[in-house]
């Protein structure tokens, strides 16, 4: 069955996976018998026949989303939009044009005409029978809402499209957003990304040249926001650098809530590794260090179990730029100086919602008291996939980073004109959950490596705008890859971007630039 909805002004057609309903159960072991059997039978075979991969199905199960062939009673309640006892939400499973699976619930994001006052906008929402879940603070008249009873977000998107008071109405798909890494299981005794002596098959100096940058600065006072699924906030190499603005988003029966705290912070090995690449402490007797070991770490956990909506991701971006978007009374100018995230599918196909688009634009224009918040994001690990198919990473306000190995060669990642930087991300050592250390591979770790080096550059010239810092990172990068790799007249290569990050040159270039 074909379903339609609007996204970024375009009419989109998606395939509904028939005969299957997604149900999120309350505090229930994923896939357990109990309430699951009352809702319907397992839809595993149907999902497999529809081509849904096991990784995606397992991720939904971990997040307590049961995919079932509904009983007649469940189907009747679902169709009528009635609450099903013991559940938090229900949804229709659709395959979007890029092949990604999403759960369409009754939640959507809408923006009304910015010329309307808040009171006028809320009257329009009431007239449209939309229930407000959250008023989003990074754009005027932007709301996360529930559709009227008996409507899902797809129907509401189409029905609201011709209402001139609405700029857009887009489904908030629940989707699987994995972390961009692939663990190797091999442990090295040193962090070659900071100093490559040419051992272990590497090439001497195929690193980010951070030691000479450390002669100038360790990034003290620069606040770096790291957005991921979770973190070991008590890790001995991270805890001392945590910012009080650190917090996490959690899903509940009445929407997604933000908590500014490290207490009950969701844990994730991936997020812990990324945070360590940026700002693991130094000279503390622990097992490693980050690129900017004296920076301030603003850790933001969202999309628990790698499942959630781009609306939640957008809220994390907005909060990083301006904490008052989530915490009333917070200092609107006290947000992050640099933001980095390594979330996203490895197949590169990732469509961008208008809500996340607005959040990225908000960060770029309003962050750092108008200087702009530089946003680093890990590109896909998919070998030679087209980066332009990833609308998040190829966004104009995002700095896309791919990974290099210890021989200064690119290592099987996305490619294309929007690749901006390459940084070490193969068999690199960093912090892991449980207070440990390990070695892993992925663009996930190249992005925080680049972001940490950018923090060093910003530390010597804090008045640089976002665009100036971007220029610094481009202009200081080393043209690597060997004689067969060609860079164009602008100094760009589709596999290497503007080159491998060089922290020492970046600090020198930033120091001599006039804001």
C-alpha cells in the first residue's frame, strides 16, 4: 500500500508494510511474551519478507517496539486511534524512497507562519485539533504535536499541507539511527592518531601533529558538545572535564523530555569513545588523552537504543547552540563553541527533516552569540557511497569528516564534493564504558578527532566566526594520499576533502587570523 506525506516541501510516497503494526510497550522486556502475545503474533517473517534487515528489527526490539501481526482487537483500537492498555505508542511501518524503515506514529513537527503571534499560532493548532507535545525554541512557531484521534502523522501531513497558516507539517518518524563505527577488537598500546612513529605498519607522521599544538594550548575553556546515544559520565578520563550543561533526552508516554544532569545518564560505549577522542584528560595517570584534553565536555545523550526521531536530534543541536531552548532561564549565550556528532546510517541514504534543517541553521547563525557554531559530523562508513545521499552530513552548515589510517590513506568511507576533512579513525585508542580503554575503527572517531583539533585552534583565537574556523581547518589540512591522489584548483579531493587535519598548522593559522 502506498502512503504519502510531505517533507521539506516535497510530496513523498512511501510503501506501508501491510498487516503489521508497531507497538511500543511500557517497561517490558523487548519481545517478551506477556503483553506482546495479547497484542498479536510476531511479525518477524513478514518483516524479513519485506526486506527489513535484522539489525533494524533488533534495534526496534531493544527500544521496546514490538512489530506484530495484530489481533482483531488490536487492529480495531489501532485504526480508531484508541489507547491500548500497557502501551506507550503505536505506529505504521513504512519504507521510504531511500529504503530506510520508519515508524509513523501520530507525532509530527509543524511550523506555522512566523508572522503569527504565539497566541495566534496556538489558536491555529487548536483549530486543527493538534495536541502540543513540545514548543521547540530554535525557530519561531515550531512545535512537536500529536495528530487528531484517528489520524497518523502521514495523514495529518497531507491534510495540513494546503493550510496556508502552516509552513510545513512533517511526520516525526521513529527510525534506527546507528553509530558510525565498526569495532576491530584489536588493542594497541599507544594512540597513533596523536603521534605516529611509523611502528605497527604505519607511516611516520601520518597523524594530526597535535604535540606541537599542545605547546601552545590544550583547549582550555572551549566547550565542545558531543551528541551521541549515551556516555560513561563517570569515566576517570572524562568526569573531570564535564560541563554542568551535560544532559540527556528520554522518551515517555507524553513525548520526549530533557534532563540536565549526569545522574541516570544513558551509557554507550560509542559515545564514551567519541568523547574521549575529543577531551580525555591528560597528566592524570589514566590510559589515554584526547585532542583537546583541557576543553569542557558538554555531553548530550539522545536516541537511546539507537532508535528515535530527528526531532529529538534537532532539539539536542538547538540546546547545544542555546541552552535556553530546553532549560528556561538558562544563559542563551552560554552554549557550545564546537559541536560534533557521529550518529547516522552507514548506507549513506539519510533524508533530512525540516526540523533538523532549522536546528542546524539556528546553530550556524545564532550559536556562539552570533559568531556561529561549527558543526562536525561523521560521514558514512559505507565504502565509496555518495555523500550527497546523506542530506544531514552534506548540509551546508555541517563539516563532514571521513577516516584515514596510519598510512595517511583514506579508508572506505563516503566520498563526494561535501567531504571536507579526513582524520585518523582506523584502530584508534580511546575511552570505553566501564572506565576502560579500547581500540576501534570508524568515521565516528575521525569526526571527534577533527573537532578536538578545531577546539585547539579556537582556543588561541576565540573571536573567530564559524566560517573563519572552517577556513582555518581547510587551509591548514595536509594534502595526503600519495602521488596518485589529485586535488582540484580549490584544494579539494572527493575522498580526502581538503586534506588530513593538522592541529599544529590550524593553531598557527588561527592565531594569525583577524576576527
